C-alpha cells in the first residue's frame, strides 16, 4: 500500500491536534494519524520534522508535560491558531491590498497574508516601490515582534541581542538593539549577518530602561558635531550637490567657488567611512583626521601593489551577460511545490470555502493562483482528511464536480489563520513603505489598517522604513502626471560621465531605497532607467508622445544589465562575502575550504566596477576577463593622485 501524501498527514495532524480535548502523546498521534513510521526513532524524527514545518507556517504545536512514558503531549490551541478579528473596514482592506500590490518584496508572503484576511488577492496596480529583503529579516522580525532575544553571527563573532527596532534607510536594513555581551546599544547591517538568526523564547528580551532605539540607531553617514574626531571630506563639483543632499545641509561647512563642498561627518564606523569615500572615486578626498587619511592611502597603496593571480585570468567572454544557472529539475509532485507551500495554500482554500460554501472551480483556481487540475487533486486529497476513525462523517465534507466545489464545513474552520512571521513582515513592510512615500496620507485608511494589525498581532511600530526624497522627485512626478517630455543633465555612476538627454518618463519607482525614473531616452532610442538623485537639472520641452508600448519592458529590479554589459568574475575572501547579498550577482560558487567565493557580475560600466574593487581592496581578485585585471590598480592610482601620493 502506497504511503500517504505528506500533505495528507500534515493536514490530519493539524485537524487532530486542533480538535484534541487533551494533549496527545506521540504514540497516540502515530496510532491515530496514518503515515508515521513504525520504528520509534524514525517516528520521532518524522514528527519533529512535521512540527518544525508547522512552526514555520505560524502553527504553534504546544508541548505539555504528561504522566507516563511519553513524558510530553501535544495539541494546537485555537487562540494561537486563529487570527483575532481585526475589524478592518472595506476601505482599510482595500488599502492593504493596494499596499501589497504596490510594494514588491520578492516573495508571495504579502499575497498569502491578504488571502488569510479574506481579501480577493493582490490588486492590479503598477508597483511604486520594491525592497528585496535578506532572508535574515524574517527571524529578526519575529524576535522583535515576540520580544525575544536573538542570536546570530556577525563578522565572525556570535552576538546575543535584545532587538529594539528594524530600520530600512539608504538602501540597507539595520537591526538596532542592546548587545547583551557588550552591554551597549549597537546597530547591525542585516546583510552582514551570517546565516539565519535564532530567536529565543517569547518575552525573553529586556531592554534597559530608557533605551532609545532612535538614538542608538546611528546613521551610517551623518553630519558631524564639531568634534576633533569628525571626518572632513572634500567633494568636487560633479558629486557635490547629490552628496550634500544625501548627508544633509548640516554637514556642509564650506561651499567653494568651483562648486565643490567641504563636509564634516560624524564617524560611526571607520570601515564604512573608507568605503563611502572610495565609492566617490576621485571625486572626493578625505582631509581629516590625519590618521584615517593615512590609513586610506595605505589601503590604496595595497591595491596598487597587490600581486596578480598566478593562474592568470579565466576565460570569461568579453561581452554579453551570462544568464543565471539553470534551475534544477523540479521534484515530482504538484508543480514542484513543497509540503509547506501546499499546506499553507490548502488551509487557506479550506478556510475560504468554509465561509462561502460553494464556488466555481475556475474562480477558486484564479483566486489562489493554482491550475484547475492541480486544485482538483488537492481538494480530492483534502476530502480524505479528517479525524479518527476517518469514517465519512469524520472527514472534511468537500464535494468536487466537473466545474464546482461545494464544502459543508464547520463555521470554526472559516476563521482566518494567524499570520506567519514572513506574512506579518510583508504586510507591515508594504504598508510602512507606502506611508513613507512623500505625499502619502499618514492618517488615512492604510494607517488605520496598520494600527489594527499592530494592536492584534504585536507592535510593528518598531519596524521603520525611510525612503529618500531627492529634490527633483516632486518635479519628476509632476512631469510624469502631465505627460511631458523633459531634458535632463544626468551623472552616470556606471560610466562616471555627465550627459544631457531628452526623455519621456512613464514611471517613477523607489527601488531598494532610491528613486528612479523609467523613461524612453531619445539619445539611446530605447528604454532607460535614471536614478533621480543623479539628475542634476531638468526642464520640460513639451508634451511627450504615447509610449505605452514601451512600458511593459520595464522591470521592478533596481539593476537590469544593459545590452553592453560585460560578465566579470571575482574571487572574494571571507571578509568580502557581503558582496553576494549587497550587489546584484548572476552566480555564486564556493572555492576551496578557506571560505572563499567566486561571484559572477554583470558590469554595465567600468566606473561601477572601480568603486566596488576599491571598496573591497585586497580582499578581491579579478579572475576575468583579462581586460579588467588592472582595473583596481588603475583606479587606485587615480585616487592616490588626489592625495599627492
């Protein structure tokens, strides 16, 4: 006899533990639910895997001490399984749908959350922002929400932290918290966290009285306070306006006749300061303090004298972009979906059917984004699930015909299920991103929906999203609304050049914390993306023609390789492993046992690669193509010329 589908076993497990009047031991569970191995050790392992999967899906299986050889009994409490009534108004429900549709987070968690809340799915709307979060954010958010301590590896050291806030700003996510070992407030860049953080028990994190997460969260670049330890940086006329806007007018101590500016900056990290200054190439010079200036010069000298790879450059094509590695063959089963995804979706479908009673198969398939034939298979499996003794009256009553599905289920099953950490993070981040957009209604329906989510599911106010607001953002949005062609002076960071262009904008979007305009560029004769804070000036030149046909070519990714992009391979030391999480890469592979990696990048301009290589210093080696072997050394010499070295 074939073993039951694991989804059937998981569904039975949920129904049995949710309906249990007392905690059930593992032996009782294995006796009542088909599919568990007969061997005690194998049965225990299978049950622990099922528990972990349910936990990841937001289903808490409580372990209760009991008498007898089992020692523990298990059950699912209804108040931890079902979502409290949020009492969302129709306007608030719609506002949440639009927020999830308007903010791309790279996974379907927001849509899954909406389905649990009874929404019809993601609304059709053009995205206005995209923030692709690191995997570490979900366990950090869960620790923040449940007020639990969290343990993770950061720059090779284990950290134990009481989380106080998660903040997004200047294109990065940061964890702000109290470092329990160092007894001090600390800010951690989430993309520098190694592996997955591990939250502790709920309620176990205690912050010192009066701890201010806002005060502890030091901005990576901020105006100095006049201290002798402040950094003084000279920025030339090409980058002066943009950089002054980025760091704030309070950092400007001198504007010179040639258009350059002198900035005084507070130093939160000498490593970050070096990286920030080198990211401006030879458009910036660190003037003070002398010891940091000398360290930066030594860093550049090391790049110039870095020995070449003895094996030479690898044979990487000199033009064109290699596509990502082909996906592995999907495992057998319903379109390759794993048991976790199938369980999440099946519970959502059953909950909805318990509320509506009957619906056309086509409607259910569209609502839950599932092929009709796969939907029928999953519903037929669900009809075989229930509680012992699995007689017809103990199974879920689901009837599937040629074009309809009818469900006669208890009203209790129609209650929405609690959100997973990923779903809660998606809803909170989407809503707070929309509210962070300049001009958003911070007292409207979306704010009301978010307040109700916070009240029912935990304080999400400690999740903060800050979006920049470049000076030309409002004029650019106005030009888009008026359907105008504009002329811009634009500084390209990839090629380190200024150009004048006429463009026809058709979308303004925030991507990973920066604002861009997608437009048909008359000079290129094609669609191009321009970062708005790099637009030095703009003025309208008249109405634009209809360019709707070009709009579908745009994507919601911050970086899309252009037709002239070149594939470059870099060998990275462990100190540079952050590149794979912070820079768009086409492929990553380990090399050797020393923690090295080889990454494949699509490089659209030499200046972009120069910035990256100067920031990485001796921890990166260009493997190919050979044309780029001296890129880092040549850029370092050019920057050293500013320092008289």
